[in-house]
C-alpha cells in the first residue's frame, strides 16, 4: 500500500508537470494560431504524454513489465489513446454542451484522464509481476 501511495503521488506530480505542458500548448494553439480546440487538445495531449513517460520511467515507477523501452513507450502511448478519448469526450461535453471555456474543460478532463491513465499504466506496465511481488529475487531487466 505504501508503494501504491508513493507511486500515485509521484505520478500525480509527473502528471501536473505534463498538464502544464499540455495546457500551455493547447492555449497557444487555440489562442495564437486559431486551431479548433479539439484538434489542439489532441496535439497538446501528445506533448503531455511524452513528458509523463519520461518522468514516470525515471522517477516514479521502479518495476517494468516490458523489457524493451521502445515497446514500453509504445504501450504507454496506446494506453494514452484511451486517456485521449476520455480527455476529448470530457472537453466536448464541457465546451459544447455546458458552454464552458475550453481551458476550464481541460481542467475537468485532466481529472478523468489522470485516473484512467494512472490505473491502466500502473497495472499493465509498471507493477511487479506476481513472482516479483512474492519476494523471489529476479535479475534486473532494466537497460542502462
């Protein structure tokens, strides 16, 4: 339970940094370049995914289920596509149905996306296997 809390807090901080990047790119694309808010949200979300991955693998998660970092990143992005769907759906409802400003919608979307992505990424990519969790010592598969 302690590890889960530590990882949740670490992932939360990584997500906060990524959200700043995401929201910044979103604002610039919409405000200065006149992009449609959902198109801009897709590009800005991708920038946030890269930031989250880099911080997560370096500072947050100690266990890696996938040996290849390239494959791990691909899986991370694929899970992010689910988060992107959650993000866009919440933003669409907030802006188109409730009439909120797109940046307020982004804030609401960030909450739903965080819960979705953390849960899926931790379970699929960054949790110890059952053998590792049982205390059996396995050689590190982390590549330098």
